[in-house]
C-alpha cells in the first residue's frame, strides 16, 4: 500500500519536475522569432567572429570621424581623458550587422569605467556620426547571431569605441 502511494505521487508530480523547454515550432508559432531582442536580455549574446577585442580594434581602425572628435575635444579643453563614442546596431539571424544609430559622445578618466559623462557640445551631430558609423559597420564581417531558446534571433547590440585624448595614457 505504501508503494502504491509513492508511485501515485511520483506519477502525478512528473510534470511538475520536468524541464519545460520550448520547441522550435512553439518558438515560431508564438511570433518570438520575428521580434527584435536587446543584447543584454538574450540567452546567448551575438559575438563578433574574431572576438570582442577584435571588434574594438575594428571599430578603432575603421571609424573615419576621429579627426573632428579630437579637434572638438581639444578646442573645448577635454584632454587627459578617454573619449567614447556610443552607438548601437542590429545583428540579424544570418549574422549581418545593419541599422546603425549614433547614441552619444562621452568622456571618462578611467579606461574600464562603467560611467561616462556625456559631452553636450556633440549634440546635434547625429547625421554626421551616423554617416561614418554606417560606413564602418558596412565594412564589418559577419557576427555569430544571438540565440533565444536555441534559435537565432535579430538582436540590438549597444557598443562604444574609445580612445585617449592626451599625451600619455595612465598606466592602470
């Protein structure tokens, strides 16, 4: 009798303890495959094929608007700082990057700081920076797409490129 109760308990609670994973059909039927996800909220983030450091290096080598950013920063007295150009773009299911949007230009004293102060004198230059950022992203190779429920999805990536304005960067 005791074994009968144990058997009935395990039989009834089987669905409670089983892992409920979505299948590819459920994923597509619910319209989740057609949504645009944010990179910080997907199970597996999109990756540049050659690595994160290579993506930063690519940004630095292919962005053609440094001269104007550098001249404006120096003329306003923002030297001995790291200047960051924040932007975002979409990586589709196939790994292509497109739809670049310039966010802001900011300054920080530390290379790995999470906080950066927005430089107000760059407002109104969105078209100028979008032009250079679109050229940069168009030259970029494929990415590994983001995964949600083990399915590739379109994803919005937020990133920045950073450079030092000054004589010698601090050794941290």
